[in-house]
């Protein structure tokens, strides 16, 4: 029973450790990641407009990633 318990705990540990073995970007994948569509901000004009609307509604600047509204009702 004790041996089975060790095996049950050991197998997920090994699977979890090998799941992160290949986190790098291969050379043939770099051309795909360099495209404008793959950037975090693919449409800078739309992002600037969205930022302007957000900050106008919130009556503040910064803190775009913070949850909650400007009224204090988080």
C-alpha cells in the first residue's frame, strides 16, 4: 500500500517536470512571432483610442490593469 502511494505521488511529479522541458522558441518559429499580427499591440491606433476612452471614463490616468471602477465599488 505504501509503495502504491509513493508511485501515485511520483508519477504526477515526473509528468509535471517533463511538461516544461521545451519552453524556448525554435529558430524556424521566430519568423511567425516577428509578424505585426503577433505583437501585443497589433492595432496601435485602436489601442490609443481605447486608452483615451477608458481614462476619460475613469477620470484618472494609469492603472489600466487594476480591477474595479472609478466610483470606489470594487
